[in-house]
């Protein structure tokens, strides 16, 4: 049985939730990452005007409910702190804080107990083994808030919705122990490798794990019965429903409760982990041109499924210290670069970006596959990797290579016929490429992106061999830029929701910078430079074609000659990222002076076709703008995060005026391109 969202909203109007205001640090986000570590472990709390954890269900990024309930017993009374199960008093939530890796909620339970719940999805840019596990931590802490001692039980369950997007699929389950841990394992009876239903993987095993202490009890059964039984008895019966059935057939849930005894002013903590194990993760046509299963990278680092589950759980101390350092580094670097507003933006982007990645392959040949979440689920989309590039350049440039390798391997195998660069490799998790060359064509965009990203990685990692190894393909794409970059044919740019257009100013400059980058690649690899002079010639011509000087605030146009138009010239960012010193300072100055004249409440519109904007491109433009214009972009976007009416995992496409989803446009959710908000931090020092 399921309460509807409408019913929950009505309850909240009736004051069913607490009435006191929640304190947000640094601000109220549109949605809160709860367990976000991969395309399949990607669960969020969607916020309305406020982010209260109890009263509605957590959602997969698609909006599908993922039944996940948290209850707490205090002196025999039971309160809900997580989830939408009906019939429970909601705990009063007092605050929400987010960092790069954690979402921390605190609750005041009847004036007696302070409950702190931390949803912790670690990010390990330098540690492939740990990063490759699709698991998150949930730490629940309780302490007395009135000085008296109180009897406390901590309860959590998850439903089988995590394991199948098709709710009519039969789920199997078991409860077992390993060492000092107890886990519920649940999975589809009929697994289907590399298939999805509603974007949720149709293969793999899910685990909810906790420590086996003397107060631990468990229960698997029908949702309402399991919860009501806990509410009555504040203990679980240690029984397992033996009737394996469909996700939505009397909704089986997998529950644990910890009776922690009497809680005084010393904090008591219980830890849970939630996630999935998949042996094979991607089907990939690489060097051989033939599809072959690629194992989860975790298999090179852990002996088997249970070793991985146990290792992740027992690694909590290490995870906490590594991620505390990472959280601190990102916050401090963001603040010292552009203030608190900038940190508000970057810290919300980290888990979202890494949550679109799947770590695959072996220790000696790792791959990072990326899912173009929500737009069309493509795998390895080049113009999605490109906007996300700044976060990788800032955290660990080698991740860029693991992202580019699958694209090079597929195209160098000869399995892609076009002379320009491939747009993507297929639909996640099947990277079969396009032997017929019928991918979404973005020729200029992707040729420029591949050359720029390859050089960016090689410069930062000092890896000239990488450029040597791929010089032939890079040259082929540069030749395409010679043909098409100065006078771009009618084509899509990365902003494909806006349609095709000829002579796009911003697209042209990407290609021209690509030629300049290729000239540097030629000199680094000691090859003949066939592109440097062309880049210089094209830039001079581009300046004449691209700029409207016939106004008090000169600016580049959206397309050549269209004087009434304008757009974000975000592609000049690559000039600074690569330290090319190619684009004249007067162009940077001109755009810096222009943007404030067309800014709306929450952003500068992407271009004159709509009032829509893109958060990644806002910060690419900001990163190379004057100090005051930089500040304008950043303060508007931070204000947008705190006030937008969008309520799903942060969108990168919104209306610059209203801050809402774009009217008549696509709804983007949880896309990794928000890694582009690290544009300022990725620039060479
Ligand atoms: C929540 O706070 C309100 C107002 O202070 C109070 O009346 C109510 O009892 C509290 N509820 C719980 C569950 O603590
Ligand atoms: C980047 O990550 C790789 C593992 O992929 C690691 O070997 C390397 O040390 C990391 N680089 C830095 C600078 O930490
Ligand atoms: C559980 O066992 C592991 C080693 O197997 C140990 O590292 C950990 O501290 C133990 N945890 C508890 C709560 O006893
Ligand atoms: C399992 O699912 C596949 C499709 O995903 C289907 O073809 C097959 O018949 C199913 N097998 C059983 C035993 O239900
Ligand atoms: C819980 O207690 C209520 C009231 O005593 C009773 O009606 C209900 O059947 C009990 N539910 C369970 C699952 O024990
Ligand atoms: C593109 O710009 C060039 C140079 O101004 C012009 O000759 C050409 O007609 C334009 N193409 C289109 C389709 O407008
Ligand atoms: C506009 O001004 C820029 C910068 O001063 C110059 O390079 C460009 O040639 C001018 N363009 C036109 C069409 O006059």
C-alpha cells in the first residue's frame, strides 16, 4: 500500500510535519543527494520549498519512488525521520547541511533526543578500488538533548524498488551474517545483464548492511506490517517472509532495528550501508571492434561480492577521514577563489558528477564510463564529458584519460566510418559504437572537444605519449576543423535542444582553438605543425565575422552577421585552460563588459533564441571574465540554487529569469555536466 504524494502534501499542510523552520547550510538545494555513487545508485530527496526527509519518499533520479523508511523509538514512542510511510509522527527536522560528499540532517525528537543522520557517498578521485564500489553510508547518531536518559531504537528499511524498475518482477532475498556484520541481500529472480527497466539495472545484487550488535533485530515482510509491528513493539521479530514475490505484491521490505539502550549526553552511532554489486558492468566494443563484457573495476581490488560489501562497511573510518579532507579542500579552494557563493555551487556538484560514472575494466586497464543521465542515456557522450572536464582536471586529470580511452579505442578499431569525431558510443550500458556512422552528428563540436580534452589531459599529467599514440586520429579530426571551423555548416552544437544553425560564432571559435591546440600537440609530439598558421588566419577572420561593434556594448553574435543576436561565448574558456594565450584580451574584456547588460535574475541567457541558460556554460564564461562579471555569474547561480522551484536532482538547464524549468524545453536531471562548475578551479595556477 502506498500513500500518494497528494495525500502526503495534504498531511504536511495540516501540520503533520514539524512547524519550525529548517536551518540550511550553505543553502536549501533543489534536491539532496542521499545515496549517489553511480548511475544505478542514484537516490535523492526532492525538495519543495523545504527539504524535509520525513513525509515523502526518496526518489531515483527518474522520479521513481525508492521505498526507504527510517523510524526511531524514544521511550516507547515511534517517530519517522525518513520516508513516506503513513501513520507515523514525523520527527521535527532542525537542519540540513550539505558538503561535497555528505548530506547531514538533524532532528529534535520530542525535545528529548537529538538525532543526526548523515548520508555519505564517498568520492575518491585518486583511489580507483574504493571509487569502483557502488555503495553509500548512512550513519545515524542519537544523544539526549534534555540531560535525562532515554531508551532509543533506530530502525531502517528499504523496499525491493531499488532492485527493479519493473515492479512486477519477482525478487528473491536472504538475511545473512559475515563476521560482525548482518546483511539483507535482494535481487531480481530473473536477472537480465546489461538491460534496464526505467533506467534501473535489471541485474546485480542489492545489500543493506549493518553491524551485528546485541541490540540488532531484523525482519523481512510486507511494508505496512513490518513498520507497524516495529511501532508497536520497538523490536523486530527476526523473521523472514518466505514468499518470494513481485516488488509491488504486498511490497516486501528489508528492515533492521538497533536497540541502543539508554542514551545520555554521549552520542551513540549506528552505521548502515546500501548499494549493489554487479560483476560485469558494461558491454563494450573496444579495440577489437566486437562487443565484450567489461567487469566492474572492483573485481580487481576485492576477492568476491561479500568481501567487497564487508570491506566497504569496515572502511568507514578511512572514508570519513579521506572525504573530510576532500570536503575541506573543495570548500576552501572554492571560497578563496570566488567566495562562499562559489562553494555553494561546487559542493553540490560533486556527487552528482561522480554519480554518472561507472568504473570498469582491470587495475592495469581501467575505464570510466559515463551515462548521459536524463537527456537520452547515451554512453560516453563527448559533449557531456567536455562540460564535466573541469572537475576531473581539478581533482585528478588521469580520470580524463579513463573517460577518453573508450572513445579512442572504438574509433581506432576502424569501427566508425565518419571523418569527424563520434558523438557517443551508444546507450548505457551498451557501448557498441556506430559502425554505420549514424550517431547524432555534432561534427565540429566533437572534433574540437576531443583535441582540447586530449591536450588538457596530456599537459596536466605530463603524458606526451598519449598524444603520440593517438596522433593519427587527432590529425584526422584537425583536418575536419580546417574544413569546417571558420564557416561552420548548418549543424547542431552541444546545446542541441536549441536546434541547428549555420555559422555559430561560439562553435566556430571552439574549432579554431582546436586547431591552435593541435598545433601545440604537433610540437609536443615533434610532428610537423600543419595547423598553427591556419588557426591564426581563422582567428583574424572570425573577429570580423563574429563581433557586432555597431553598438555601445560590442559583443559576439550568436551567428555571423545577426547583429541583434548574442550568446555566451563559453568556448574561449579552452584558451585559458590550455594556456594557449591565443585569444586577444580585448575579446575577454568585451564579453565581460557585455554580459551584465543582458543578465536576468538568475543568469545570463545562453543565447537570444530563448531565456534559457546552462549552469555549466555560465561558469565556463565566468571563469575567464573580469572579477566583477565573474562575481555576477556566481552570485546569480548561488541565489538560483537557494530559490529555484525546480525540485529534482540539480538541473543544468533553467530559465534565467524565473529560475524554473525551461518552458517548452526538456527537463534535465542529475546530469554530470555540473562538473563544469569547477571551471574556475581547473584553470592552471
Ligand atoms: C515538533 O515541534 C512542535 C512545535 O515545537 C511541537 O509541538 C511538536 O510536539 C514537535 N514534534 C515532535 C515529534 O517532536
Ligand atoms: C590520480 O589517480 C590515479 C589512479 O587512477 C593515481 O594513481 C594517481 O596517483 C592520482 N594522482 C594524484 C595526483 O593523486
Ligand atoms: C568488525 O570486524 C572488523 C574486522 O573484521 C573490524 O575492523 C571492526 O572494527 C569490527 N567492528 C566492530 C564494531 O566490532
Ligand atoms: C527473463 O527475462 C527475459 C527478458 O528479460 C525473458 O526473455 C525470459 O523469458 C525471462 N525468464 C523467466 C524465467 O521469466
Ligand atoms: C499494533 O497495535 C495495534 C493497536 O494495539 C493493533 O491494532 C495492531 O494490530 C498492531 N499491529 C501489529 C503489526 O502488531
Ligand atoms: C555563413 O557566413 C558566411 C560568411 O559571412 C556567408 O558567406 C555564408 O552565406 C553564411 N552561411 C549561411 C548559411 O548563412
Ligand atoms: C570589431 O572590433 C574588434 C575589436 O576591436 C575588431 O577586431 C573587429 O575587426 C571589429 N569588427 C568589425 C566587424 O568591425
